[in-house]
């Protein structure tokens, strides 16, 4: 599509997108747009670029002070991506692929943020966003077929489309432990980490939470703190990351082969280059299995997950792999009591997000690092001085919260999204998140989600999903413009059918057998259940493409009302 197409045409109208419209009696100045984009992470940034290139009038909002999404906020020590950097990056711009050079196999947060800044500057995207601004409400105006969007800075905008690129992990969750507000030491939240350096030298530090975030923090802070107390409720399985610098020869090869590599990623279940196997666990001998697991442990990264095809469907096979990792904990951790406490039990390996570490288990061999097993000795309260467990008080200079997120749905439920007939997303998701293709909800016309909670969101490469979703939305908008259509939304039947498929597929995986943010178990009173599409990214793409090809099957459109001459 030619840039400028949309605003040339719409500029003929008095309330053309981009124009500031004065209204009587109400808000003095309303900005009229084609699209409001919420969030400046991977999805939002690409959306701004894509829609701008289509000639759409856009306005982005971002609560953070700059681009980067989770990588803007999560500046905690040790923050690092657990997918290969070359995979965890945009594919839409061959120029960016060639101009940007990753330094490590798994990039650390400062490099990821530098990447975001590079992309935003290179494509001049910052001008489309207003930072330090939260959208407080988005309300569908049925009569005029547009969204009215308000922000916490008092702006009021009108837009034909809303794109919620709010991400699956953007609403951090404090633990519901009494006394948190009484604590007089320094309280640090992983997901809202200060911008200035924090020194732990000689300090008594506590960490609550041992998911991916807590594990990364513990292995870094353990190197610096005077004493480190790790308050562990459920232990996670973690495997060696085996991070390494990327050599220039390898990078040159990658840069030559980006298009083919991206195609492989797009055609895979995980949206990435991770090897996957078709081999069933019990199809090889015990000795061969052991060797394959040893090799995967040695190779590092998420290699182990790709060693056998049935690890997420065969409970017995899964338990063998879990036991293999437990045996590795015994090999590393010298104190047998600590080793035992670090061993995850009672849920399948990989049913929680698998963690990657560089020295997590080794950290517990340091004399300054203490594991507090909260199953044996639960936290009673936070005091002025530290954390009181049943067995006594641990005094702390600093307390770090790595207690996770209100995942998948939290961001969209954090503000008022009101669709047709005053129905809110809160109403729509009362029994759990539901949508069609993870992209749109019945009763919320022209409102799109990227990496939505009923797509493959947390289970595949978020960059590939973001690009896919934005491209699909761009296609929808182009189609609607060509056909003179005013609104699009899924039919209730299509949404039900999609959710039935999501549910059926979820019953085949062991992902439902752990209490995680995937299933909403970490947030009090949240509807429980796996609402993610577990069929793999490649299948998700196929199903979306088939719906589009089949004349936007499952979607209902309304035509634009014709202007009547008076
Ligand atoms: P998480 O996996 O949900 O872990 C939260 C931790 O806090 C759990 O250990 C949980 O224990 C604990 N916790 C929560 N409330 C508690 C309480 N009241 N008392 C004691 N412990 C409590 O959250 P996360 O570690 O932030 O990770 C979330 C997701 O972010 C990951 O799954 C991953 O997808 C992503 N992530 C990725 C990377 C990476 O790319 N390397 C890094 C960090 C995060 P229970 O399990 O017992 O509730």
C-alpha cells in the first residue's frame, strides 16, 4: 500500500484522523486517529512502524519512559533473555538484521535495551509514542464506530482501531504477605528495578521468588552480597545456559542466512531455531536416553526440551528427565540437605517455564548464601527489619521481590476496555480469557491484541508472534479499507470454536499439571485453566492464514455508513 493513502482520503472529512476536533460542552480537544497502539515493546514498536508505512495516523502510548517493554523495566542484576539473541530479534527489516550485531548467544538486558533503542532510532519510531503515559480507558462508540481512548495525562483520543500490544508479562505481582508496607529496609522489585546501579556489597539481602527472574538474581547477587537469603516456595528446574560470545565468522554466516533462518523459525512450533525431535522417549534404550540427556545438559540452553518428542505428553518420560536434572543438582550442590530442598517435585519438568542459569546451583555452595525452604518454614510476615518465618526473623538490609506477574490477562484488565453494549473485558473474561485466534474478542470491534492470551503467547518466540500478529492486523485494515468496511469482530460461534480447540489441545499437554502463571494459579481469585494455544506457532500461523484465505472466516464486518447529502 502506498504511504499516505489513508490520510489523503480521510483528510476530506472534518473529523479526519489526526485532526484535532473541537467538541461543544465536553472535552475541548479530541485527537482523531486511525490507530491507537498501546505498548512500546516488540509488538507495539513493530505495529507503529508497519502502520506508519501504510500511511495510517497512529498514536502510541507507553507507561515506561522509553521503548523496550519488559526490557525497559527488568533491569535487575543478571536479567538476560533465555532464547538465542539472533532468534529473539526482528525479522521484518533486512537492514536492521544486517546493521545490528549481537555480542552474546543470550543477550543481557542492557544489550536488549540497546537493540530496542537502535531500532527505534533507526526507524524514527519514538515520535509515534507518548511515554510515561498509561491508557486508562478505551470505550467503543457504537454510533460513530470508533474507540474513545483516555490516558492518565488527561488526553482524549478517537481512533478507528485499537491495538493492544500490552504483552503477557507487564503487570508485576507483589506477594500477598502481611507487613510488606512496614518494611524499613530497601525494597526492590525485579520488574520495576531502579535505573541507577544498586550495590549489595556487605549487605544482608533477601530474595523472595525462585522462578526465571529469582534464579537470575540469586546467581548474580550471591556474588556480591554479604549474606543472601533465598526464600524459596516452589523450586524451579533450571538447566545450564552455556552462554558464549558470538564469534564474527559465525555472525557473518548468520547475517548471510537470516531469511532462511527466519523461515525455519516461522515454520516451527516454538517460533525459533531450537532443534526439535520426533523421537519418543521410550523408543531408545536407557543408555541411549542417558547419553542424549547428558549431551543436552552439556550443550545447554533449551536443548533438553527438544531431545524427545513426548516430554510434554508422556508423564513417565517427563519424570525420567526430571530425575535426570535432580541428579545434576546432587552433583553440584555439596550440602545434601540444600540439594534436596532445591529439587523440584510434584509437577512435571517444563510445565513451568524452564529456567536457564550460569551458576545457580553452584551459588548454594557459597558460605554467604542460605536457602530458606518456605514449605518447611513458611513466611509469617514481613517486619520492619526483614522477613519473619515460622522459625524466626531474618533481618535484611534489602529485600528483592521476584514474585512474578499477573500474566497473559493482567495488562488488559488493568484499565477499562468497554466494548459493545457497555460490556467490559472483565465481563468477557470472567470465566477466563477468551478470544478468536488470540487476536480479537466478540463484542469488541476493531480492537486487536498482539501475543494475546489464547494464542501461543508464552510458549513460542514472542518476537515471531508479535510480527505475525501485527502483519495480520495490517492485512485486516488494508482489506477493510479496500472494501469500505467500518468494523470487524469475531462471531460468537468462531470464538467458541477457537476456545474449544484451545481447551481440547490443552488437555493433551502436561502444562496444566503445575501451578503457574500459565494457568493463572499465581494470582488469587483468577480464573484457573490453560487458555494458551498449545498446538505450536506453526499451526497457529496456518490456522490464522486459513481463516484469512477463507474470506476472513469467523469474522463479521459492517459496512461504512454512506454520507447523506443535505
Ligand atoms: P514466576 O515464574 O511466576 O515466579 C514467581 C516466584 O515467586 C515463584 O517462585 C513463586 O513461588 C514465588 N512467590 C510468589 N508469591 C510468593 C509468596 N507469597 N511467597 C513466596 N514466594 C512467592 O515469575 P518470574 O520468575 O518473574 O518469571 C515469569 C516469567 O517471566 C517466566 O516464566 C518467563 O517466561 C519470563 N522470564 C524470562 C526470563 C528470561 O528470558 N530469561 C527471565 C525472567 C522471566 P510459587 O511458585 O510457589 O508460587
